[in-house]
């Protein structure tokens, strides 16, 4: 009897754990006006869902997009990008609660770039735009869209979705987070087969950021300090001469080469992030690169036999600068 009770309790416990996960799927979601769509998708990021029907005879796409804003008063957005796979260039439907009436509203935004997100009519026809607030705190966007002829012919569209923390009094959207989930909220929607494939751009970007971090950690965090410590402390031992010098040069040159690679990956990431600037991080990177470049080339120039005698006084000053910079 006791074993039966224990089994029942275990079953009840696991059922309680499993049931929330089961309920959070698009197939279980209902709408207040009992709208019915041919397809629904659990989107792979931001706990978002898309219900849609596509009529190929008149290229009309009916959608219901559901997501939860990260904060009360936040916004949700679903967009089609006619020309690219990211947010820049997308034609977006944005829903949020009116700050005065607390009633959900839908507006269209032309996201021509990351620095220009303004309320504006879209490049294609949209009608029956509505929004509703749901009991779980999420918002839903409803709309019918006239799919552009070129996208209708291909049978696929680039979709982008996003959530943000708030809306300004002038209707300008407060910037969303740039976490992995936010950067991965894009993919391709197959209108004919009712399927969606996620973009791998977010994963690729995360890998690039990791490579950038590892290269710079090895260069500035390990090899450069190690080379400076060798020159400052190991050279005091007579038995280490001239091995300390070659170790010092090896560490510094290796650090500089790896640092250049890390700096290059940073420039690449920056060029792929139009409108996003980490000023402090960028300024520190530029300063380190300039100082390291001066440090390395001063030593190379002044160790040249010809240049040493032609520019004796200059090189003495440069060597002093090299030592002071290394001590710093």
C-alpha cells in the first residue's frame, strides 16, 4: 500500500513538472475571437509562437504572433525582411499597451537600419491589424499581409521577431537586449509547407565573439605580461643570459601577432553590427593596439645595426620609451 502511494506521489510530481512544458506550445493556444490558422510554430527563441495561414491564390498571409514583453509596458514585434535575414531592412508589426488606456495597439515600423526605427507604413499592404492582451501576460499581434510578388514566387520569407522593455512617449521603441536569444530570433518561413528553419547567424556570431575573446585573453592577458615579467625579473640571473631575451622577444612577438588577429576579429564584428557601438571596449582596444604596435616596432628599429648608428640619439630615447612602456 505504501509503495502504491509513493508511486502515485511520484507520478503526480512528474505530471506537475511536465504539464507546464506541454501547455507552452502553439497547438494548445486559443484566441478570444476563436481565430483558426492552418499552421502554428513554436519559434526557437524568446518563447514566441507564430500561427499563420497562407492563401496562394491571392498571396495573402494571415498571422497571429504571440510573445511576452520582458517588462510591463514592453513591446513585441514580428517582421518580414524582404531583402535580408536580419532586423535591418525589416518591415515590422509592433504591439504594446497604450500607456493611457492600457489597451494593446499595433503599429507598423520601417526598420531601415539599427539607428533608424520609426513608425511608418510598410512597403507592402497590411490590413486588419489588431492586438490582444492574454491572461499569461503575453501579447498577440493579428494581421493580414499581401506578400510581395517575388517572395510569393519563391514560397519563402525571412521572418524576424523581437521583444523589448518599453516604449517612449513619442512612440520610439526602447532598445531590446542583445543576448543570444535576441540575436537568434530570425529564420526562414516556408509559406507552402508551413515550416520554419532557424537562422544560424546567431550561432556564428557567438562563435566569432568567443574567438575574439580567446585571442585577446591569450595575447593581452597572458603572453604580453609574461614577456614583460621575463624582461624584468629573469634577466637579473646571469645564467639566464641571453635565453631571457629570446624568451622575451618570442612572447612579445607572439602576443602581438595574436593580438592583431583578435583586433581584426573585433573590427569584423563591429562592421557586422551597424548601429551597435561599445565605446569603452572599442577605445580600450584601440589604445592597447597602438601602444603594442609602438612597443614592438621601437625595439625592431633600434636593434637594426645600421639604424642604431644613424639614429643613435633617437634610438636611445626610443629604448627608454620601450622600457617605460613595458614597466607600465
